[in-house]
């Protein structure tokens, strides 16, 4: 029996932080290495054009993300690693799916509402159309599973609806995908634990390739809460809880066990332990990334090969869809 297909993507829009790693990349590697799936992982460069960007930075961001993929453990011999824009059938499929998508469905999308807030008429159409392109990313390869965070569930639901709609209108063509939710909850900013960790506030953000000194400094300065106990309480102790959550994700140990371990210890001791664990767990990533960073031709080669493979699958699928619709003569 053929293995079920799995697909996911990340936008190339700057350095990855531990939230991206724990919420996505770490999981991608585990799924790949489980050997249970035929995996596609891609650089969602077309999606990344919906936000402000500098064309001089874009190539660096793309290659940087490939290096992140490989340094984290994705392997082009096990997974198809590709660049979205290098598979033209993706956008073609998105057009067709768009003709089945009610405007109201896209207007209701939480991500669209948030990103177009206050600029209803000037925000770009790409932001509005984003979920349809995402549906094409998933449907082109008959993916059964899509590892995503909670914030993408609504987009995945639309993908399922579009697959169903197309199939019932034109005949069975697409597989209805299911989300594979990652266990990790939201990683919050070290400086403001009520807000999601984000690269736009670098002091509160642990980047994957931060040096051990930077990690130590940032965690040392992390906001803690009143009191002195290392206890998990998202409401009353958001700062400490966030650090416990991070420590738990990196060690795989339950929060309860960690609370016990740090009972009677002060915040400084706790923070030092978190910093040490995080920088040790990222040591392998750091050195692999440093090694890969300047090998741009090898990184390019990975994308060229993967994109070729993805293009073949996508153009087969678009051909099938066109036949169903009646435009392939
Ligand atoms: N929207 C996603 C990235 C993304 C994606 C996809 C994920 C684009 N296309 C298809 C899974 C499947 C994000 O920003 N997290």
C-alpha cells in the first residue's frame, strides 16, 4: 500500500524562532522520520508576497529557510522539499479553486480580518486570496494529512470544503485532507508573555540560531511574575508559565515534573536552567546551520530537484482537474 501523503509549508519571511520550531519544524522532522508518510515540505514564497518585503532580501530568506529545514533534520532523500513559486500549476489550480469559493467565506477568515484590519480597501487581494492558494498547496498532491497550528485550522476547513465541492460538482478528483495538530501550545514573548513570540520584538524572541550567550541574556531578562515560586499558572504567572512550557517542550518532560524539580529554587536558578537546556538542544541545529549557510549552490540544488518533482505531481493534478471541468480538449 502506498503511504498517505503529508504536506506543509512555511513562509520565507525572516529568521525562525523557537515558536516556529516547536510548533512546526520539529514536528515536520518527526513526521518525516516516522517513515509513515510520503512527505512534501515547501517554502511558501508566494504567500510571503502578501506582506511587505524587500526583493533584495527575498532570495536570502528563501535559501535561509532551506538551510533551516535541513539543519533541523529534513532530508531531501526522504522528503520532497520545494519552492512553491517553482511549481506553476499551483497558482493555476488556485485560480480554478477560486472560482468555487464564495467571497463571504474568505471575508470571514480570521487571519484575513486581522491582517487587513483598518485597511479594508487598500489591503492587497493576495491577503484575501491566501487561503485559496493554500488549498491548492494541499490538494495538488492528494495530501491526507497537513501538520498545522491552530491558527491555520480555518484555512484547512476551507480546503476540505473546496475539495468536497469540486468532487461533487465535477467528479471525484481531490482528497479531503485532515489537520495534524501539533501538541505545542503558543510560545509567548519573553518580554510580554501575553503576546505571541514574534520576530518583530526581538528582545522577547529566541531565534533558532541565537548563540548560547544571546539565549542566556534574553532568558535572563525575561519577564517573571510577582512571587518567587516556579509554578504553572497561565493567568497569574504568565512569564514563569511560558518558560516552563518552553522547557517542557525542549526536554519532553511534563510541567508537573519540572515544577517539582524547581520547588524551593529561585527564579534566577530556574532561568539559568532553561537557558542551558534551550541552548544545548539547539547546539546541533546551530552548527549544522553554520555549515550550510554559505553552501548556496547546494541549497539551490535541493530546491531545484524538489520543485521539479512537485511540479510533475501538480501538473498531473491540474490536467485531471481541467478534464473534469471540460477545458482540456
Ligand atoms: N499559511 C501557512 C503556510 C502555508 C501552508 C500551506 C501550511 C501555506 N500553504 C499549505 C500547510 C499547507 C502559515 O503561514 N503557517
